[in-house]
C-alpha cells in the first residue's frame, strides 16, 4: 500500500512538473519573441531551446511539449536566419510530426498550424522542404479543427495573402481578432494581435 501511494504521489508530481514546463515554455517564448531584440533575444531563444529539449527528453511522448519544441525552434530559425536555421526548421518539423503521430488534436490541432506555417515559410527543394500545396492542406486542417482560434486563423490568413486570396485572408483575420484572450497568454496574444493588424493594413494596400 505504501508503495502504491508513493507511485501515485510521484505521478501527480510529475504531471504537475510537465504542466509547468508547458506553461513556462509558452511564457518564455512570448517574452523572447515579442519583447526582446538583438543579442538578448538570441540568448533567450538559445536558453529556451535547451529548456524545451530537456522537457521533451524527460517525456518523449508528450505532444504538447513536442509542439512547443517545434514552435520555439521554428521561431528562432525565422529570427536567426543564419546557417543553423535549416537545421532548426528540420528539427522543428520532426517534433511537430511526432506530436501529430501521438495526438494530432493536441492543443486544438496546433501541430497542423505550426507545421503548415513551416511549409510555406521555408524555401522549397533543393534548399529545404517548403511546399505551398502541403502548407494549404495543413492550414485548412488547422482551421477546421480550431475555426475560431487566434493562431490558426492568423497563419491561414498570412498564407492566403501570399497566395493573393485576400477575401479569405480578411475573413480569417476578422475571426482571429474576435478570438478571446487566452488566460496566461496575454503577452503572446498582444503580440499576435499586432501582427494581425499589420496584415489587415497589408490587405488594404494590396
């Protein structure tokens, strides 16, 4: 009985640590992505990648951690843009694909959103794996899973603008702006809404 109780307590503690890890990754990413610049931003992302890798290593089959590992690495690749960017996006893709294999509905289908964004943002063959057809499929799936989501609609709209499908982009941006603020994600939401407003302005001048 004592052994069983110990196992239960240990399991609960582990679950709490994992939940904290996800929340910490979300918060640290928002700060690094939206509030820091230059050397401070680079140092923050490098530390955050180490934290995400350690969290995933501790629980290799946690889809939420894998998704955030992918988001963090793909975000830093976009900011850094150096020789290591290609390795980062490939690693991000692997994390997101593994998350989808485990549970493609995790975090309201966020793996579809992040993977779709990767496919339209990275170069195509022979440099990388970029593919607009694949990006469209993934982003449409993301919106079907989370039709009123802030991020799903933002990235779908961004892709639609690149495809010059402005009516679809505008509708998606309006949905994104109507999305409720996510508890604990205020910094991220504020940053994303600023990006949405920038896309709205871009549509008006297109």
